[in-house]
C-alpha cells in the first residue's frame, strides 16, 4: 500500500472520528443510514471508462466507504446514554 493510500484512509477515518467527537452522535437512524449507504457504494459497480478509471477514483470511493463505516459504527457504538434524572419522592 502506498503512502498516499495510507494517508487518505487514515485521514478519512480521523475525520469521521473528529466529527463524532465534535458534534456527538446523532439519532440512530442517521448512523444506520450511513452504514446502508456505505454498503451500497461498496457493492454497486461504477463504470471504468474515461476519468473513472484509475487509482485516484479507487482512493476516493474507498475513503468515502471508510468514512461512512466509521461514522456509522462509531455513532451506534458510542451513542451517549440518555440520563434521566430520578426524582425522589417524599
């Protein structure tokens, strides 16, 4: 794996983690939708003609998939627990 691929994938994962830390996890359906979208992007073939042929497109698509996976899983796994205040009765 080249240095550019490592930097690109590490940056994609780091960006997803930083966004989770900065904005906290959203509601669960956004993170599930992110996982579904990552699966769709990974499974659907894209045409290999013209500008869509080469390692640059593979890096971009791979980074997008990794970003969506990390953000989706991170939001579901590290979802903050709602803290309900327990009221004491007299």
